[in-house]
C-alpha cells in the first residue's frame, strides 16, 4: 500500500529539515501577523512577536551540528566536474561559517554566552550564509543550463529515430531520461527560489535597508524559502 498524505507528513516531520521548514513557516507567518496588527491590536501583535522569537530560537537549536553537513558533502560528493567542485567548496564553506557562528549566536541570545556577542555573531553568520547562497545559486543555474542542453540533444535524437521495435524501446529510454532531467530542473528551481529568498534575509542583516528590512519583504522571503523547502523535502 502506497503512503497517503498522513504517512508522508509523518515521514516529513521525522526529518530535521522537515521540522525546520514547519517552524520557519510559523516564524514568518507570525512576523507578518505582527506587522499587520501592530497598531490596531497591540496585544495580539505582542503574542505574534513572542511566537516569532520563540520559533527563531527553536530553529537555531534544531540546527545544532548542522555545519558538519557541508563538510561531509565536500568529503563524500564534491561534484562531477572541476567547476562544480570549486563552487561546492565555496558554497559549503560559506554555509559552514553560517551554521557554526549561528550556534554561537543562539547561545548568546539564550544567555549562555555574553549577549554582547549576538550582534557580531549575527553579522558573521549572515555574511557566510550570503556567500554560500551566491555560489549555490550559480551552481544550480549552470546545472540547469547543462540539463537543458542534454534534454535538447535527447529530443533531437528521438526525432531522428525510426519506428522499428528497437527504436521504440530507445524512445522510451529517452523519455525516461528527459523526465529525470525535468524533475531535477524543478528541484533546482525550488533550491534557487529558497536561496534567493534567504539571501534577501541575510542582506537585511549585513546591510540594513528599508526594502530588505521591511516586515513584508522578510515575511514573504521567509515563506518562499520555507515552502520551497517543503516541496523539495516532501516524500515522493
């Protein structure tokens, strides 16, 4: 019997990334609620703010040890070609800086370390995060471009094929390969959407400005990132 929606939800929430995306949704929905009712309903706005802060701190706790993921990715699968390896090193290095200093930021915000460290740790973490996202985005665009080129070549070869039985089998293989390429492209588009959204949030921390720091910008960016993550991590 195939898994139904509840089965898939249980599997999704059993993953660390699944819980992170759910709590991230709470965090940025509450940010938008706070912005919307701040002047008219201050009591509800205060509760929404408390929910946002608690969600943000919870996510930092869930990410304990996450900086090791990038190190292991480089150790096990740095990339199929030299250009991808270079981008993977730069992207994962930025991500490792992000997660490592995010741990220190979390400890300073909950009072284990000096609260004065929070601002500096937040800047370093956001800077590493933004560097990582830039290189991951570049890598995904290159991979999508190469996928499109392979797809065109496969479709062209299929059009030139004949109608014999052997060719029909070959066409089925081509169709499967094209389907895999398109599925990979959708996943990479979701990754790009999430990384661009998170980059906006990181820029708001590194270089505060009215556009990136606006509650609506941050709220929508956070939800785009969370929901793209839902899509990518949802069990098939």
